[in-house]
């Protein structure tokens, strides 16, 4: 069966607190949504694998900036492709390409800001397939969506992104649903978006 994973809520680095607070306030003002906890796993008898389908992420983006005459609609439109690529990369590394457990987690952990990478490594079960990856032979993506609130200060500074992913994990004993519900606090760096804090749950519950 598909194991039930854990929930994680590490604290952000003190050096990032101001930007994360701004992003959190932006989330409260601009987005809404909930997180779903992990429930009991369910399995079904093994069946012929379904045709592979690509991961498709639907993104809704809003923006806010301090300057006078800030065009929030245009800024959100500019930010959306980058947020979509980031979430696509995250879900691919955490679930789709993680099946089998042979590739390790370096690609996923590289998406985290250096101060929180150690915490992320300890909480992989709450962020991805985690310890269950070696027993999963394939992950079939289902619904994948993100709601992002981006804070501008001349350029993107921070973002609060709510991510929801539903898929089907196949193991030698059968298949069952797997879910991710996360709130990711992102910071813009020279290397692009990085996760500076997170509140994440994975599991087989809806």
C-alpha cells in the first residue's frame, strides 16, 4: 500500500523573516485555500498501467507592489510563467521522477534556500514521496494547481505559493492515491526562486 507521510512546519531563517512576513501578509490579503492532512492509505488490486499523462500545473497568480501606479494585473502576468515552471520542477522532482528512489533528492533540495536545506532533508516525507519512493514504481499525475501571491519591489521579491497535487502511486502490491498540500514561502535570489520556509503535508488521504 501507499504509506502515509508526515506533516512538517519548520521555522524560517531569522535573516529571511522580514521578507517572509511580507509574503505571509500578502497571502492573507490576496489568496485563500486550505491544506488537507494525510489520511489512511487505500490500495486496489494491481491492474494494467494507465497510459502515461504529462504533469500539467494550473497556476493562479496575483501581485502587489509598493510603488504608485503599480500595475498588479501586468505584474501577475509576468510572474506567472516563472511560478509555473518552479512548481512543475518541484512536483516532477518530488513525485513523478522520484518513483523507484534511484535518483536521490539533490534536485529537489536545490530548490530550497541553503539555510533550510538541512530541515528539508529531514522532512522529505512531508515534502515528497520520501521514504516510500523505493517502493513506488510509478506516479501518475492527476490534478496539480498553485495559487501564488507575488510581492514586488521593483522586481519580484517574495511569493507565497499554495500547491495542491493529486496523483496515483503504483507499487508491487497495488495502487492508491497520493496527495500533497503545501504552502511554500519563496524568495527571489540570483539563482531564481528558492523555498525559504514551508508548511507541507503528504499522504494517501484526500
